[in-house]
C-alpha cells in the first residue's frame, strides 16, 4: 500500500449520486500520490448487503482509510449522501 501521509496536501472528497449497476451500492476510487504526482488509482466496489448499517460501515471503512492515508477520494453511490453521514459543506 502506498502512503501519502508525509506529503502536505489537502485531501479532496467528491461524491456523485446515481444508479450503480449490479450488486453494488457504491464505487470508491482512491487516488494515491507520490512526490506530489498521481502514482496509482484504486477502485473498490462496495457490494450491497441490503442492510443500511452494514453498508454505512463498509463505506466509512474504505473512505475513511483512504482519506487518512492522504488520498483524494471519488465516490459514486446510489443512496442519498446524508444516509451515509455525508453533509454538503
């Protein structure tokens, strides 16, 4: 796993809402940086468990880890962002 923590850069979270195809409730793309340049993009598909608590926990774990590691994160979700605890700033 790449680590971005040593770099001083502001992380960004982008959220898009719309239909996800298949058995997924969300897709998370994490952009990793090294030396201030993009070095990797990782895509994680979040399988729908049909349980909002489990889905929220999955989402929080993946997105939270990526942000803590210094990634920019783009999220495509089916549900309303506020159902996952996201607020528009």
